[in-house]
């Protein structure tokens, strides 16, 4: 089962009409990496986080908060 963060990444991507393939090209990562993020099988690395946030139109802090909530519960 995908985590809330994984579901949110997919939700944001789809809401912006960006395919997984397009996002992978924007971020210079393999499309399978996008699929693993969205399945919750792999975490987004800090090195790609700024580009992911920009591509999805959210702040890096918003994406980090999703991760923190997954591990520690809502603030």
C-alpha cells in the first residue's frame, strides 16, 4: 500500500497533467523511479527534491512535511 506521501506525489503530478514519463524527463531520472516513488517503494532523494517540488508546483518544505507526517504523525 502506498504511503500518503507517495499518493500525494502521484495526485499532484496527475492534477498538473504531467505523465510519469514527462516527470522523469524533467527530473532526469528513470520513469521506473517515478513509479517506485508513487508506489512508496523508494523515497525521493534530497538531490532531486528541489526539482520535484518545482515540477509539481509545491514547496520543498511541503514535500518534506509529507515525509515527516508519515514518520511522526501530523504536527
